[in-house]
């Protein structure tokens, strides 16, 4: 029967070390074969099941994007490396948020400059771009990439705006308290 084109599941020839003969291994087959291992590694790295599931999904999404460029012999190791890198990113983000929470000023009482009902991110010292970055990151939970895409900035610019605006708020709030 002639091949009429394989669209889904994604089928790409992968050379396997079985007597040197290539055969077709689909993305679905790779997913089923390695899912348990990748999820277990993500769970151990993240320590939380919900985060492990997100990391696993990210790893397989990255695999799907690069499926035709990955050597089958290195596939399990490649997936575990992606999981490890995503877990490191998760822990760094947690550390930054914990550090921010530890150094945050008590905002349960409104400082003199803030009229009732005004949020912390409406401080007069903030420029609109700083305010937008803060709101998107801490009120809406966007990543720096997502904020950059929304505002037309690079991830480095977003990180700089966030760091500057948080430092600015700390400085002004420490004077007010």
C-alpha cells in the first residue's frame, strides 16, 4: 500500500540499534515508552506532583518541537536533561519569590501616600512600563517571556524593569514606614 502521507501521529524514521535497520517510531510511541520515567524524574526533581506534571508536559512539548533533530539513542537522557533544566528554573523562580516575600514590607496598612483602595503597584514613583510588568507578573502570574511578548520587550528588559521597580518600591515604602 502506498504511503499517502503521515500527518498525525508524527512519524519520523529513527535509527535504532537493532541490527542497524531503521524503522518508524512515532511521537506517540516515544511518549508512551518514556512517560513514566520522565514523570518520575520530574516528581523527584520538583517534589510536587502538580509541578512535576507541568515539567513533564514541557519536556514532551519540547521533544515534539525538536523530534526530527533528536537521536533516538540519546532520547531518554535528552528528556531527563530537559526535566532537570525545567526543575532548576522552577526552583530558581521559587527562591526569587521567597526572597521577595521575606524582604517585602508589610502592606496591610496603607502608607501615607496611598489613598484607600489604591494598590501597591499604583505608586506614583513607578513608570507605566514598570507598573505593567509588575501587574502582569505578580497579579496575573505571567512569565517574563509572556510579559515581553505582551509589551514588546525582551526577557532581559522585563527582568530589569521588574528588579528596578521592586527596588524602587522598597526604597519608597521604607521611607514611608
